[in-house]
């Protein structure tokens, strides 16, 4: 006996022995307590040895030949010819005439099992043994023989929704109790005819759909409706029919054929709308009404769930004690269906009980395991669908398949659930029941318009084959965390889009006069009507409370650098640099100086692009001016840059001219002038300021990574390169490369007959090229790119690319994909070798109320670790990393500091980031500590100024005391005179 048959046997012996009612209720609470986001991270591991990899089909969906070789009509042959239905399964995928093609597809996948159903009316045209059809039996014997030759085990379903029409017309189908014996006799024949070669049987597929939608809503065949109680009577008969067949097999065939049998039960999944217990009970009740309706009688006590009985009362049939004993335990494993056949399609709101439907296979598997005492679970149907117009490129289906398989793996490895097999649905495209040909679910594309109904593997088939070959997702070296440290001079920073500006010193800002009540309670008493005269002194940097607070917060992070942006429109409101805002300029000077005192190097951006505000001086938007479209704007920007270099350059040694100008909302014409502006500013610094100030200047580009959706397909590599050319190369190539826009960008636009991309004249090309001292990127996330168009994802028609995400990625709200940073850094290295690279902003958005920001802790650790891999393993010349952002107050949702009632709160991520900085990376445990020389103070002359703020403070206090004493003396003398 094989390993999995032994597992099934053991599970069958223990089934229902110790199951506790409603044990699955703990599922939601358990998963809410799992560590986030670590529990959501992708698990690299493999399935147990002997795991069953399967693919499946259903007879009516794929066989066709509805009236060939003596086959009788089924209820679907009749149903599809009535009402407003537009298509039939008369031909379908024509598997009846294409056994070799189907076997070839099965072989290519490398599955160990193939699930298919028998067409009852092909074997017994009128539904009973007397109408036996040899041709139909020969078809299935041939199929099974060919499967065995291919070393593929058949998983045979006796009934997959296609009842012989004669039984429906003469008996009323499954509403008639006589169907129990008729189904038993049909099964008896199948065991005789095929049982020696079949070790896994499914009696009935998805009885919920058969009962509720075949005999209740009328959505599927036979399309009966208007009797709200009929579905429950039908379900009752289906359970009795299944039990009768199981006992028949157990007594007469199992001893010789050694097979196993179950009923395929489908279910959705629901999440509670609220955290209270009542919501959890409603979730439990929702599952009981769909899955538990049939699972509880089979796996627990032979009766319906209490929730159903309480809600339905007399509408729900009852089992006698004898019937309970016959039904209970009649499943050798739990056959679970999950996916598009039921979820979000055939579960209406009344069965959700106000809760939220979800597609969480892992939680469903855990619930089944807990609720039904840890049965062996065989996922006999799983997958998703694509729209009918999709051909061989089906990224949506592929990534849902990846998600479901990954959840099954986590269920085994992390939750201890006994999942023994997985069935991808389906092998080939076919007739999709009530949705006809409007969707496709096959791993193989079927061209229904060709005479031979040609099959072609889709990308989902290639993916599934690869998973089977590797038996899951084995961990590769690049998936493992790196150990090591960055160089001693590595830059650790934090970024903020802006800083808090306070143009009036707030130290001693209160002009009121107070008396110290020393004889009583020691409180200060304000004297009404008295105002202290203004102190005649120039404001000092230490007088700005906001500067002290911000610098202290930055220093507490442990960084060596702080990146912030100046406000061009506020510094030069008129656009005329000869009339700057001197007060604001002094504030920026003080801020930079105080940073240096704290041993934090300022990194300053001259212009930060935001979609909401241009932050250009208002005069550049006035009548006759066109902002960045005006050719004079670059010259004005260069003048503004000179002002900043001149006034702040003694403190600032690292400049960003333009921060993230490569926004897709920026036009090609605007970008052209931005490039000229950057170049003019860089040339000005290089010529006039670098010799004395010794700083560096560049620009920072937004660079999220673009990954081919099908990494094994060359057809998607080119679209990914194209998007990177248009998003990053657009600004990078003129500066770091040829002095012109990327060749791929120009050729693509030329192909589209677009003349929008400006042309650099030779003067501008020489002006722009080489205007950099380092390559700075802002990186936050990763997207998948494919040339295949699917309506449900964002499609960019100009670039002819589809943007999408991997459904296994952590979301918040953008995908968290650490390895994307490493790939982005390598892109820079391959394009522009040896250039120094800085990650100028890297961060994730998380609920500001979560001070224990576990997602940001996970994000920073893993993204920095990928940066380390890029440095140590790939040879990227990475010089520094800046976390984004400092505080939620300035950058809501991204901060290392939270903000509550004007108080700063240190989040968990700040402590974790500081710890990484203190260790300069991820040192090998037990290795000698890295020895780095002490860092000298960066501020010229700061060493002699360390103590002067205390002296200044004492002088100010002394002055204030003298003034106050004088006023108090005057006030008390006056009161005495008034008294006399």
C-alpha cells in the first residue's frame, strides 16, 4: 500500500471519533493572533513526499459528442436549449474524440493524478442498467488505460451535475427518494467496469450547487425553482445516495480493489465584519449552511449542523437514528473544492449572514481540519478563471493558482493540516456551466473554432508544471537572508519631504510678567496687564524650539544623514533671487547647522516634485508663463540653486537638484526643461562652488521595479525593459549615459508615429550629459508587467503593457516586494557601471495608529537586507540608504515617529532601524565586531561651539530675571502709592 493510501486509511479509522462541535470557531481568532506580516510572507518550502498533484475536468464541460455513439440526453443538454441561454456543450472541447491530445497535455504537466467524471447518460442513456451503452463504457476504459500507461492515477467522479434527462423527466430527478437505489445501481456497474484500475472515487461533486441551484434558484440544470424547501429535500437524498454507494463499495469492492471514496464538497470562505463573538458565530453559521450541510453528517454525527436546524426548523428533513448511523463516517478522506465554481459566484448574501466573503484557502483548510477532527484533505478542485477572450497568456489565473498552492503549503507546514493532494482546475477550457464560454478555466487554451479543437498550453500550465517538478517552492540561495555588514563609511539616513518651519524664535516667546509665589505654593502668578519689553538681541539658532525638537528626533534615530527639501516658492516667492525670504533662509541655515552639531549631515533637495502642488514660485504660473514648459524656467532654477549653494553650501555637502521629477504625469516637454534645469544647476555648482565647498550634486529618480509577469517568457522581458526605459531611463540616460533619451524609448514612439519626445540639440546634449556625482533612487515597491491584456488590471495602451501584482505579495497598500530593490540596484549597475548609488527614500505606508508597526519593521529589515545582497553579492557600488520617512506629522503613514495630541511617539520600527544602523547591517553571529574609526565632526568650527548654548541660555535667563525684577518692583511700588 502506498504512503498516501496508508494516510487515508488511518484518517478513515479516526474520522468522527473525537470531533468537537463547532471546533472550527477558533479559526478566526487563531489567525488574528499570528504574527503580522511574517505569517503573510511567502513560504519557500516543499510538499511532503507522495503528495498528489492532480488536474481535473468534468464530462459535460469537455467531452462534447452529446448525441454520438448511443449517448442519451442529460439535463444539461436540455437545460442549455431553454430560456435565454446562448451556448451549449454539444461539442465543448470535444474530449470524446481527443483522448490522445488530452493525455499529451496531462503528460506535459507531470501530474500524478487526473480527475474526470463519467457521463451517466453515456453509460446508461436512460439512466438505468437496462440501457447499457457499450460505446460509452469503451470510451472510459480507453481513457483509463491510457492514463495508466502514462503512470497517471485516475480520480473518477460518478456524478458531476449531468443527470440523465430521462430520470429527471420520469422521476423528478434528485427530488425523488428512488434515486438512492438507482444511483447505487449505476455506481455498482462502474465499480465492476472500472474499479480494478481506479483507487480514488468521488460519488457526487458539489452537492450544494446541485441542491440549491439546480432545484432552488434554477441557475443550473435542471433549472427548477419556486419551491424554497425543495433544495433541502434534494440535499437529504444526495447524502443518502452517497452513503448507500459508500457502503456498497466498502462491503463488496474495497477488499479486492483497495480504493477510497468521498463526496466532493465545495465551500467559500468568510471573514467576520466585526471582532465580537457574534460575528464569528455568523461566519461559522455561513460555512455550516454551505459546507457543513453535507460535511457534518459525513464526518461528525450523521446529522445537520445545529445552526441549520435552528434556522430552518421543519423545513430541514431529519435523519432517523438508523439513517444517521448509515451516513456517519462514509468518507475516506475530505474532498474539498475551492475557487471559482462557488466563491463569489453562487453564494448569495443571505448565506453570508452579513459577513465578508474572502478567498482564503489556508483558513478554510484549517477550519475543515479543526471542525472535522483532522481528516486527510484532498483539494479536488482549485483555481480561478480568466475572461473568455484570453488566450494562452493568463497571468491572473497563474497568480491565483500560485496563491492557492502556496496557501495549501502553509497549511501543511505552518498549521499542521493533513493536506494530501491538490487539483488544479481545469485541464482544458470548456463549457463553464451557467457562464457558458464567457470565462475560461483551463491550463490549456482551446480554440473552439478549429476543426480539431486545438489545445495550447497557457502560461499557467507552464507554471504548474514547474511547481510539480520542484514539488512546491524550494528555497533558493537568493531567498535566504544575507549576513554581513556595510563599509564603515556607509551612509545611514532618514528622509522627509519637508521639515517644520518656524520663522519666529519660540524660545522665551511669552512676553507676560509672572510673580513667583515663594511663600505659599511656589507657583508662578501672571500679572495681568503687564508685558515685558522686547529683548534687544538677534535670534539665535538655539532659540528655535522646532529646530531643537526635530534635530533631537533625527539624532535619536542614529542616522548619519538627514534628507529634506527646501521650498522654492517660499524661499523666492517673487521668483527674483535678489529678493529672497531672508527669514526662511536663515531658518534653513540654522536647521542645517544644528544638524551638523548633532553629527548628522544634511542632504538637501532644491525642488521636490509633488502632483498636488508644483511648488514653483507663483510668478512662473502667472499669465504668459507656463511653469516648466517655459524655456526660461531652467535659468531661473539655476539662479535659485546658486542662491542656495551660496547661503547654505558651507553646511550642505550633498545636494539633490530635483527629487522624483520622473512622474508619469509630467509631460515630455516639461521633463526636457527639468533636465536642462538640473544640468544648469549642476554646472553652476561644479564651476563656482565645488572648489571651495567640496560637495556633491545629483538628482533623485523614482524607481519602482518592473518585473516580467512571466519570468520564463521572453515576451514579457521586453515590456518590462520598455517600462523602465520610459519611467527611469527617460531621465537617467541623458544624464548618466548618452546625453539623449533611451534608444528604445525613441524607437517605440517612432513606431507609434509620435513626435512628442523633444530632441536635444548638440549644445543641450553636452550641457546635460555627465551632470552627476552619484545615482540616487527612491524605491518603494514592485509591479508585474506583461504584454497580455486582461480587463481587470491596469493596461497602458501607449506602452502596450499590463500592470498587475502577484496575489501572494503582502499589500499595504502597495505591494511589499523586498527583492525588487536588489533588482533595481542591479539595473543601475548594469546600465551605468561604477557609479555611486544611494537609496534616497525607501519606506512603506502603514496605519498611523499602529505604533507597534510590525509591517514597517519587516519592510525595513528585508529591504535593507536585499540592499546588502546587492552590495556584497552583486558588486553594486551602494554608498547609502535612507529610510522614508521621519514622522507621520510631515509624511502621514510613513513615519518612524507617530504623532498623538502634539506628542511624538517612538514606533517599533525606529528602534529596529537604529539597531541595524548600530550593527552596520547584519553581522554574522559570533564574528568579531566591525572596527570603524570615529567620525569627525562635519561642522567647521562646531567643536568650539559645543558649550556656548548653555552660556547663551544663562545670559538670556539673567536678562529676563533683571527685567522681571524691575517690573515687579515698579508694580508693587505703584500699588502702595495708589493705596495711600
